[in-house]
């Protein structure tokens, strides 16, 4: 018998509810976008407890507020009229902080804020936390009534709790699929980087050596053509090395943040032709969560790739440290700089999005002929 902890199939005695719960569990194997599956779970939950309104909130990476909000039972026009989405304070926050179901018979009571203008009438409230397999509170699922004469029962609470657990399992499954896809991509990236280094670059070196041997025996236009070809080969080899740096998977499994960041900077210094300085206190590694460390190493690789490809710099400096509760990485170069006319490029957008997903920011300061300073700041425990 499947058991979700405090709720079992035998407690959901209504055959209609039992069938719907089984249907929700079968969504685990559905290959569809996660928001679509969660919307379906939210809709089924609301329908089964006869609630006109249901919603599912997704916590921000910092765990302090809701970042996304899935709703059923309201039109797009009604949702726009409601103003900004809830951030997870008040009764919504209770389900997250307490990590247990919350039932309120009347949202208009003294302990709950008034609904904003344009908000549909909501009276009784029932909410449950969504907890994933590792014990992480991912968000909350809740339903409300529009009829002041009706409240939710204990059976309704059990049912919604079961759907909340089903949502947690669906999220775990989606995360597992993403991890497997990432592993496959990482293995392919490693193979491609290895082939480029071990095969393509070596063949280009061989061609270059042959041309160099032929150069002293050549004269006039032929010599000039060979010399030009050698310059082109040097440029091509440098481009391939830069590409390898960008796509090569971070293979320092088990290494500290300081070791991984230092290896990246050393690779720029030794293989890509820039003088690269690195400064980081060894104590920083132990203060940063594994997830933040992984994301920060990826961000540092992206920043250094941009320097190598675009800055035309001879020196780059990397500093990693802590500022109160934040991890701060600064990368400065003495390159040609740039302006942000027309908006940031894809690389900068990726960096900013990655930082924002962690509850932080990525700031870029640059001007033509004055180099560039990139500051990556994210909560150390996100």
C-alpha cells in the first residue's frame, strides 16, 4: 500500500477522490513541462474539495518569499486586476514556516490582511506545504472558498495534503530527469573537449610544423602565403583552446570552491595567454553551500570566457570573498571595455539570470578603453 506519511489511500474513502489521487500519482511518469503538471494537480485539488479557487506557490531560491504563482479558477483579466502576486507573508507563509497544513475558516478575521481591490471574494482557506524528497520545502498548495457559509473539513485537509505530497514527488521526478539530462550533456561535453584537444589541435600543430619547415625554402608570394597561413593557424588554435575552456566540464569532483576557482584561473593563465591573478581565503569554501559553489564556478567560467573572447586584455584579476551573508566574486580586466548600448548580450543575460535565481545579482561596470569589472554577488547559503 502506498503511504505518504500521514495520509494513506484508505483514508481517502470517496471513490472519486481516490481515483483522482491515483491519476495525480500517474503524472509522475508524464513527459510534460513541470508547470503544466503542477497546474493540473492544482486544478484537480480545487475541484475535488469544491473550491472555486486554487493556487500553487513556488519559493524563491532564498526560501523567504514566493517567486512564482500558479492559479486556477480566475481569468487572466481577474488575475491582472488582483495586482502583484502574493509573496508568501501572512497565512500563505504559515504553511511554509510551520511545514504543516493550515486551515482558516474566515480569511477576513483580524489575524489576516484584507484582500486587495479587484481580488475575488475568498473566505475559508486550506493550505499545505509541498515538500520534496530531501526535506526541502519547495512551495505550497492551497484552495479557498468564495461562500462565507462554507469551511473545509478534516477530510479535505487530508486530501489536499496527499496532493501536496504528490506534487513533491512530481517535482523530485522532474529534478531527477533534469539531472540525468545534465549528466548526459556533461559527458558529451567532456568527450568533445577531449577530442578537440587530443586530435584537432595536434593535427593543426602538425600542419603548422610542416609549413614552418617549408618556409625557409620558399620565396616571394609563396613565402608570404605560408607566413599568413601560419598566423591563421595560430589564431585557430587559440580559438579552439578558448572553446575547450568554455565547454569543458568542471571535473574537479570533491574539490573545494577555492580549488575549483583556482584551477579555472590557472587554466586561463597557462593555456589561454592572459596573466591571471587569483585571491581567495581558504575559509570561504566552508561557508558556502554546495549549490552556490557549483553555480558560482559556472558563472566564473562564463565571465572568464567573455574576457578571453572579447576583452582583448593582457591581465585579468579574480577575487573571491564574503561580505556579510553573501559570496562575492569580482573579475576585472585591462581590456578594451564596451558599452551596453542595445542591451546586454546573451552571456551577460545568462550571468544575471543565474544570479537572480539564487537571490543575488550580477553587476557589470565597463567603458570603452577602460576595461571591465564584473561583480557576482549571491547569498552564500542559497
